């Protein structure tokens, strides 16, 4: 049983399989190798990133975000992106390899 942010519960046979499915239902922020940013696979300019992240947190829709950075992205860019996400209302940040 997995508890959703809205209080509902998701039931499935295998917790491992279910948690992998949940990953795709969450917000992913990617810092790509070419210097671009993507939210759930959609490329987003750094200038519009704060606005787009704020739209996702409106009404408490999402509060968890996963961040994945390409190996050669500078650490300061990752921290900047996480600061933007937290400023937009994301409370929990998960870092992905």
C-alpha cells in the first residue's frame, strides 16, 4: 500500500513494482548534458523554469521532485535548480544517479 499526497492509497501486488510505477507519476527535473533543463522530459528554458515549477505545485498537486543531473553538470547548477524547485513549493527533493 502506498499513500498518495492527497491521502488516497494505491494498492498493488508487489511493492517494488508499484514503487517503480510511482516514479513516473512524480515530477522529474533533469539537468541534461547539453546544458538544458527538462521537466518530465519536456525541455524547459532556465528563464521559465521557476514559473513552470510553480505551476506544478499549485493547489498542492505535487510536493515531491526527483532531480537527475548529467555527470558533467557543475554542482552549482544542480543546487540552483533545487533552490528553484524549493522556492516553487516542492518540499521533498530526491536525487537520482
